[in-house]
C-alpha cells in the first residue's frame, strides 16, 4: 500500500476537489481509501486537500484524466508523496506520476 496527498487549487478548488474525490472513490480498490476533502484558505489561494491510500498506479491515471479535463478551466493539481516527492501536474507528467506512485511506502519499486 502507498499513500499520497492530492492538492487541488484554482478558482473553484473546493468544488473541483469534491469532484476529484468522487472520481477517485469510485476508482480505488476495496482495500484503498480516499479521505474527505479538507479546504485550506489563505489570503492568496484556496487549496483543497485529499488524502489517498492506494495500491497500484491506476489512481495516477485517474488523477491525470480528471486533471486533463479540468486544466483548461484553471485547475491545478499537485501530488505529494511521503518521501517528499512533489509532482505538479503539467502536460506530459503522467509517466513521472505513475513511476512515483508505483513506489510503495518503503521507497522500493
């Protein structure tokens, strides 16, 4: 099992994160989990955070597919892994995200 934190930011961060959470909850396996959305607000930005515990890289594909459909609207997604890896989604970042999420909590492939 691996874990990750997904941050969604942009003009509609809370709504987008709730949407992404629903998509992830439908896609993860029976032993995986998706936490409720937590919203953090500052003077400059709203960031909605979703915690994940998952096995396999299907969750990476789900996140990328969702982000690809919302990116034109201004949604930004950053995936944080327990080892400190921070991946800000951009065009062409799917392979990097899948490789990073393939590692389990011990850092092994």
